[in-house]
C-alpha cells in the first residue's frame, strides 16, 4: 500500500465519493488541507466569507444535484456560525458532509484558542457526528459519513478532523464508497390496503412532499392523482416542486395555520400523504388541523415521519417513484366502471376548481400590476409569466410569497427550491449552490430584504466564482411577516402602530451599493416592468445580477 498523508488522503476520499467542490472557510486548523489543495487540480474550493453562507451554498448544491456536498469549517466558532443553516439543511434532508478542523489531539488538554469538543455541538442537527482519532480510521469514517448522508432519508453528517491526523503519514487503504440503492419498494400488503381505501374514497385528497421531487416521481404521482380525480396540495413547508405547478390538479401550498388547514381537509374523506409533513405549523392554536372524519394513508421513505403526529390507517415505508406505480395499479384494479366514471367527474370538477382559483389569483395580480410601490403579488405573477420553462426559482420571499407556487411555473422536480427549515438567510447562498449544480439552467432567487442580510457575503462568492444567478430583493424595508403576525395579535403594538425591531430603515439598506461593493452588478427597479426587464437581462448574462425592488411596506391585510 502506498504511503500517504492524511490531508491528501482526505481529498482523495472526497473524490472517491464523487465530490468535485469543497465549500469552506479556512483557519489555522484547516491549513494542512489548504496545503494539500494547493497541488490538487480536481477539487474546486469555493470560499464563503461567513460559515452560514458556506452551508447555504452546500445545501443548494446538495438539493439541486442530489449528490454529496462537502464542507470544511474552522473549529468551534466556524461550526457555530454554521448552525442556523445546518438546521435548514437537516430539515431539507440535504446530504452534506460537514467537516471542521480540530487542534492536534495531544494539544487539546490545554484548551487552546477556538477549541471545544466539536461532535456534540453538531450532533443535534446531523444524522451522525464523530471525530477521527487515528489516521488508519480516516478512510472508514469518511466513507461511513458519506454513506450515511446519502442513505434515505438523506441528511447532513459531521466529522471533526484533528490536525495531527491530517499531517500524519501512513500506508493507507482508501477502501471504497458504499451506496444504498434508494428505490425501496413499499410492502405489497400495505400497498393493497392503501389501494382499497383510495378506491373507496368519495373525496380523496393528496398532499405531496419533497420525497416526491427527490425521487423524481412527478409522473407517477400525476398518474395516480388523475386516476383518482384527487386535487394535490404541496406539503405545508416544502423545499421542492413536489408536484408540477401548471398541472390543473395542483392547488399550491396550504397556509401553515391550523384553521385554514382544517378548512381544506374537512372537504375530503381520504388523505393520501406522499412524503408530506403532517404538519409543520407556525404557531400553536386551539384548533385541531386534522378533522376526525379523515382517513389517512401515509407513504414516506422516512419511518420517523410515518404516523409522527397522526395515526394513519395504512403506513407504507417506501420510495415514491417505485411504490406509487404499485399503488396506482392496485387502485385501477379495484375501480369498477361506475367508480371510474365518478372519478372522471371528480377530475373534471377538480381541474375546473383549480383553474378558476388560479385565474382569480392572476386577475388580482394583474389588477395590481401598475401599483407603486410594487406589489409582491404583481411581481411574482410577472416573473412567472416571463421566466423560461427551464428556470429554477429559489424562494425566500417570506411574506411576499403568497401564491408563488401557483404563479411560477415550477413544473419539474428541480425547478423550485424553498426554505424548508425556516432559518432565514438560506436563499442567497443556496442560489449559488443550485447554479453550480445546474449550470445550464437560469437560476433566479427571490429573497426578502431582511433574509438577504444574514448571508449577503455570498454575493462576493458569486462575483469571485462568476456564478451567474439572478437575485431579486423584495425590499419592503422591514421584517414584514413579523409585523403581520404581531398585528394579528391585536395587542399593544397594533394599537400603538409601533413595531420594535422590525423596521429596516434609518438608514435604508442600499442593496445596489452593497452588491456592487462585493463585485456584483446591481440595479434598482421601481416598476414591475423594470424588474422583469432586468430579470431577462440577468438570465442572459454570464455574471450574477442583483435587482433591488422596493415593494409595498403595508403589513395590514389588503
Ligand atoms: C436565522 C433567523 N433569524 C430570525 C428569524 C425570525 N424571522 C422570521 S421571518 C423574519 C423577517 C424576514 O424579513 P424579510 O426577509 O425582509 O421578509 P418579509 O417578512 O419582509 O417578507 C425574521 C427576522 C428566522 N426565522 N431565522
Ligand atoms: Mg422585508
């Protein structure tokens, strides 16, 4: 076996795992790796200027590519800065190998600067967290980490890399990656039981979760939905286009509040959740979102999610792409000609209901098209109308995103990525990762002004790496969602019309100046037309562009 150093072995192990980009921010403890990178021509090191931005980029890359994303951070403060975005990555199930340098093991007893025990810090937010203690274990542990990140349900993992391990040399067998084939086929008896319930349903409803997009099962779910004549909602907090947005059975996302969820569900007798979150809600409420009369069927590739909050009649552990055709086939066999005719009527009625609702939303948006300042609904509609079909939208619009899944034609599984975890600051760096993963598709990030400020450092990386994403800032000079929520309390803030800690004014943030200072071209758009003209220009450019759109500050219901 050849003698190799830990630092070079680590890079080779990443390459074995299919990694071609290492996202990172270095410090002294990472210097051995930076040394090895100096003579490596295959791995691209993408520097982020704050660790939150580093993880956000890796998250976008992992979600859009489905591949392992690799990250290297700087000891305790580096990992600490990364935690908020690591939470988002965990919620989105993003396969990310997060590593951090650690001091030499025989130095740690003195508690050197920046030192803390790293694996326990990362542990709550990852599938597996460990430290390498012997160079001989490095190959095994890196491969185990990568396998774990990519095994369904996918998610981030953490490895601490002490300096002495990276600097040491030894004869090393690099072993080989393990890949767990993801297409688990659901249990046949459970599939049959689910099909019986679905075939008997009078008013079936489908909730589609990220697992559908991840397994690229759009066509399989469309077939079942059409057979049943069942409308489809996306899960409450989605990070993907879990169903094609233009399909006439797609009703968009439900509001993340108990009352409105219950109102929708009350209209149905059988709910089939295909990888959907039941339910990720925003705030507590006395209202129970799941009505008593609804029979639940639950399919997911994550056993934890099955029956997590609501006991299903049938729970199927399986991958949507391989399991849905079995369900559809079994339903088809159970539907007599009478039932088929009824299902076709349901289909026509459901299609009409969707198209009516969508047209009403678009009419409302059109009526606001010339309003100043720009109304977010009008801007979303206009962007939805002009984007090419292969565009990918990154959504961190927060309060401005109402109707986004109906207005933007996100029709394929990689056409939309949204904020799953709720930790804001994700969208701007995630857009870079998505563009790196899908370089041939236009990438347009729609981001709230408040959200953009958490990770605006990523703009420098966009300029430095010439990552041609388009950023549209929905700039209402406020944390508008928080004002809306506090206003709804009808408490002291609403009476006083005073919202402490929610105004981003005095001074207003100069996003154009900010972007330009970091090397990114930027323009302000005061009308919907100007904004879409600039989006069109940005899509054609081979460099990033930021478009600052002052939008309505009003937080009261229109
Ligand atoms: C890391 C993090 N910090 C704070 C919050 C709380 N928070 C949720 S939404 C929000 C404001 C978002 O502002 P902006 O992006 O401008 O969107 P808007 O509400 O104006 O539409 C804040 C501060 C959060 N979710 N995550
Ligand atoms: Mg805002």
